């Protein structure tokens, strides 16, 4: 349609870097090299009308069949490129050009909408170098690494369907607006389309049954019988299809269950038709028609639902997505693998299973091999190079996760897992259920469920007050108490944002529960009187406390006021207003304290023992160690440091701490409230202490990095008030096991000191009180309190110059 040759020869580089001339149909009018190198609108404007169509359908590449016949190219293979482009990715093309270049490849499918690909120029186009070309190179590498006959078949199928039938392509981003609108119209008219398809299938299959029965020559009388019975056949078939729900299904998700439903509906319809025709005055209806019609209809209904699935299988190569190694070839692993294979939007694909069952070894599930067992993981990873490890064993124990991690520790791969086994009951797992493996999965602590009828009976229909309700422990306490349906739940919190969040959360999830949020400080005596007199709580869970050790070393007076004076006030108000039970949340830092915070919590425990015999309220304390994921704890701190690329800061190589999840701690606190008679200090079973440096290493590994190599660990030294090791019991403290296997009792010790007089002395302290005075009084009350150097307090007293008064006037 324009002057010039029909064919275009372009110099390209192929296998083993041999140059050759690639043939194409010429699609532009003039200045080929200049236009093609510039690309964009200029190239579009210089294309002929026929050239645009050839280019759009990619038919301009058909002359490359001559290159295939000459042995220079293949049907499927990496895209042949200009030498200038290859120079930018020389290392990659040394691998890519181990195979013949091809007419179509993964990049051709991915960039099917690309109008122009710069192909001949003095220097590469900047835009393509920084956007499309690296992606194409990556896809070419992926093809070379994973090429096979079936992959080539999928690429050819995808190319045909994508280019000719405009099917969606793997890796291609959102289609044009027009196509999306058309798909929306088709989707909205889905019910009507299904109705028409079923109607046509029913009529044609019934006619075909007569045609086959009489070898294509239906007698006139029998044809009249067909015409008279087809309305009945149609109505029965459509009614049964409706009852079986086959007019509502999404055909692209059709599977074995749908096939069984089709069989059930068609057979049921055939039986009903046989019964109706037998009872009604229709004679001479051939009995073989029932069987032939049933078989034909089964085949047609199945075929109607198969094209979308077949196209998906043929076009979904999966190459270029994240490569997933699945640990566990059971039901959960099979469901996850199937979901990955069916939905390309996830951008990942399973490449192998690992399972310890010897009967599954070297078998295939959805054409994915079971490569070996966990002990062979390092060898398998070295061979198949996964990007991610997925533990698809919902009931996996923490000890098993640790074993898998030990095999993975040198692999530098992110590890993900599935939810608890309960999540798989009654439904299918999908990619949406996958979550990152977290440090809680490695603690080895079984989840506790609140199913004690005595606890439910105790909390139900009672007014319960929670102090520090917006904190980590307090908010979880509120959630678990809400499940037990108290008469009223009173949330006491001094921080408005925290109070707003927990109150909003509870009102959303427990709309029938009576909730009262109160913004107040436990040190405000007048406000506490109002709260207790107005609401008259029957149980108090006292979670409000200052907990950060270094911060309380800098602000010891605040720790005294909140943890000692505030706790004393809550105990006093509980006694004064007739509270049945008061539960104090304590900490392992109260044992042989070395910090101001630990010492103040120790005194709070002493108050429980001292005032229990003098109070009408039952007072108990529950002591436990560090809580995972609590505000300011080490786990979210480490996670943030890893996200920034490190370093992860650890105070000392030998520091050990006890850890417990928030949920488990609160569950055990509620259980402990059942056991106390008053004055007890209950201690939760925390398992074995964990080295903080080991915790840091595991968190780095779980994030897919190598400790020290990718994310450094920095030792910064112990902070003021910190100890190397925390204990759960005092030396010589008598320990007794309770009825609950995870709750122990630090047996009662008589508090021999005049505790009220000390509390009064603490109450008299003000901003002029020195750090030495504060720590000396703590030491006097707690002989085991050990502290080293005095941490300097900031000078809060600022000398102010008198301000001279000046008279001013409006005119001035």
C-alpha cells in the first residue's frame, strides 16, 4: 500500500551470539530506521493503514518462518535483540543465547499491547532501557531456565489466544477500558447467557438423540412425537437445573464438584421425564432416547463449562512469578497449590512439595513433584532455587517449625505459613489465608481456650472495671472479658486515643454489651471516687502501670506515683465501694528488682498481701514475663529495625527473657482469678527463657535475610536498670502448683513492715525529691533491690527572670 519493499531485513543476534537477518513485513511508509528508533506517536503516524493492522495483530512477524526454516530461529524462544541492547545486559544474554531465539516468547505475551519496540538505532532508547527491556530480559532468563515442551506449548497457545481471540495474557496488566466495560456487561448478563445456552443445549441434545436413534432419518410420526414432548422435556430440565443451582455457578471455577452436580441434575431430569411421558398419553416414545439424551446432555453441559478452564491452563505459564516451595503435601498443600495454579494474579507458582511421608516421595500433585523430605531441604533448595518457603501444615507444632527453620537457616528465604487447622474445616484454603511466619510460631506455647463454665459464670452479669484499658494487656483483657458477657464493662484509660480505639473496637464486635469508656488518671482521687460511686464495679482488673525500665529510671517519681500511689488508691477505693475481687497485673521484673519500675511493682505485690486481710475485697496478683507484640516490646522494635535494613540492636549477648503472647497471658490471668482466696501471687508458666540475640537472629531469618550477612546485629550494652536474667520467683520463695498446669503460686509471705507509713512517705515526694532519696527509700522497703550508679535526673527547675510590666496604648 506504499512504495518500497514488502519485506524488511533487520540485523539481529541469535544463539551463541551469531548475527543473522530477521525478516518482517514492512509496516511503515518511510524513514524506517529513524521512525522505529524514535518510537511513540511519530512511529504510529508513519505506519500504513494495513501496517497498523499487521502490527496490532503481530502478523508482521510471520516472515520469520523463513528464519525458522533456515535454522536461525525457533517457534518459541527468547526475543532476538539488537547488539546495542545486548551490550546493556551482556551477562544475562550469555545465558539467554544458549538457545535459539523465537518468533514468540513470554515477553511477546507480556507486552502484547506494546505498539513500538525500538529495534534499530545508534543507542538504546532510554525509556525502554529503564522499563520494558529489563522485564523482557528477566522473562527471557526465566524461559531459558525452565523451558520444556509443555512450556513451549503453553506459550504458543497463549500467543494464539491472546493475539487472535484477545484473551487476557499472563503478566499483562489491566486491559483497555473498553474491554473491561465489555466484560462487565457480559458478567452482569451472565444469568441470561446461561439460560440461553442451557435452553439451546437441551433442545439440540434431545433432537440429536432422535436423529442418532434413527440413523439420521427420523420418521414423520416420531418427529411429531419429538415436537409434542420437547416442551415437557424443556420445562423439566430447566426446573431441575434451577433446583441444583446450575444456572448460578461461575463457569471459570467449574471443577469435579460441578461435574457431579451436572450428573445429578441430568440423571434426575431424565428420570422425571421418563415418569411423565410414561404416565401421560404418549405412546411409542423410544426408550433409548432417555439414555442417549442423558449422555449427550452430560457431555454438552461439561463442555460448556470447560473452555474457560482449558484456556486458563493453556495460557497460564506461571514463569516469572515467585517460586514457592511448599512444605506439606497434604490436603492443605494441595488446595494452596491448586489456587496458585488457577489464579495468575497472585504472581507465584508452586515448584515442588516437601513431605516426610515416604509414600508421597517422587509422586506428583497437580503435576508438581514431591521432591523429598525436610532433611533434604538444603539440597532441594540448591537444585530448584525457590523464592519462598510455605509451611502448608495447619496443625504444625512449634517444635516442627523450629526443625524446618533449622534446615532453612542458611537458605536466606522468607518463610510463610497457614492459619490454624480450624480455619480449614468446612472450606477451602486459598492464597488469602497465607501469612508470614512470626516469632510467636516458634515459642512452643499451646493456645489456651476459655471454656471453663465456672469462669463464664463468675464474669457473667457482673460489672467489671479494667484500668489501663487501652494498653496492650488491658485491651486484650477487655476483649476476652467481653466474650464472657459481663453486665457492664467499664474502661478506664488516661490516653484518649487508646481509649477511643478499644471502645470503638468493642462496640463494633459486641454491639449488645453495655460499655462505658472513662478518660481518667488512677492518681486522681476525686475522679476515682466518682467512678466507683457511679458504676459500683464488682471486679477490678488493674493493668494500668508504667512498664518501661529505662524511662522509669529517668522518671522515678512518675513510677512511684503511678505504680505505687495509684495502685494503693485503686485498692482503697475497691475496699471502700465494696468490690468483690481485685486482680493486679504484675511482672517478673518485680523479682529481686534492679530497676525503679521493678521495685515499684514489687511494692504493688506487697500491697496485695498486706491489705488483703484488712480489706473486704479479695486481692490477688498475677505475675508473668515479657509480652510479645506489646507496645514498646522488643519484637515490634526488632521488626522495625529489620524493615529499615538494620542494625538490630541487642543490649547484651547473654541477655535472656521470658516471653508469652498477649492472648495467652490474659487467658491465664482470667483463669488465675478463679483460683485465689485472697493475698496470693500467682505466677504464670513462661516456659524456658529465650536469649534476645537468638530472638533477633530468628526474626531476621523469618524475614528472609541472613543475620550479620544481610542484617547486622549490634550489641549496645545494658541500659540503666536492666538485668542479664529475669526470674519468676525470689530465691527461697516457696512455690506451689495450682489446679491449672500453667499457673503456679508463690506461697504467702507475711509483710512485716508498716507498709502504710512507707506509702505515705512516697506520697509526700515531689519534684524536689532527689534520686538518691527515692532509691534509698525503695532499698529500705525492699532489701533485695539492687541498683548501680545513680541515673542523672534532668533539671526541671528553670530560673526565670522577672518580666517588666509595660504600659501600652492603642495608639502605640
